[in-house]
């Protein structure tokens, strides 16, 4: 899930640049920089803060990912609705990463594209940025719905 934004950025940069140009190369490098910095910041702000290390609970079952669907009844009397994240931060760290990717893209890429993409038409300049504004919500929904399924499918 962490590599998907970078791959999609590169795909749409190539798709909308059309021809090989130096602006496409600079956009590729900028996308790599944005995703790398977003990953580092995400690791630094997650628990333990300030360290490039993730501390998380062990995942045993698929229900660990979807705790709101698991409602235990201790002593068969009252139902306890579990809405906390049992696999913290494995589930939410992806959302934090996507948020940092989006913020960095919105801060850096428009300035770069405006400066170096003079050869493209006015309507074609920002299409790779607009594409990202579409694929980030799609990736977020994929993570929200299928994050546990994706993690448990790899073994």
C-alpha cells in the first residue's frame, strides 16, 4: 500500500506527459522525493515518536483488523462494542502516510509543474496532479475496506 502512490504518480506522469521530456523526469524525481519524505515523516510521528521503528500488536486473526465487527458478550450479559484498533498502527499508519503524501504533493508539485512544464498545453500541465486527487481517495477506501484482507493474504 505504501508503494502504490509512487507507482500511480509515475504512471500518470508518463500518461499525461506524452513525450519524453525533462519535465517528466523532474516530476518523477519529485514524486519519489514526496513519497520518501512522507514515509519518513510517517515513521517519525508514529509510536514510538522520533524513531524509525514501528511498535505494534501481534496480528493473530482477521478479526483483529476489523474490531468493530467483533462484539464479545462477557458472561453472556452485555455486549461490548470494540471500536478501537487492535493492530495499531498497522491500519492507520497507511492513512497517515497518504495524508502526508497528499500534502507534500500539493505543496511541491504545482510549483515544479508551473516552472518547468512550459512545453505542455495549459490544460495538460496539472493533469497528473488532478489524477492524484482521484486516486488518493480510491486508495484510502481500499485500505479502509480491504487493509486486513490484504495483510492477511500475504501469509
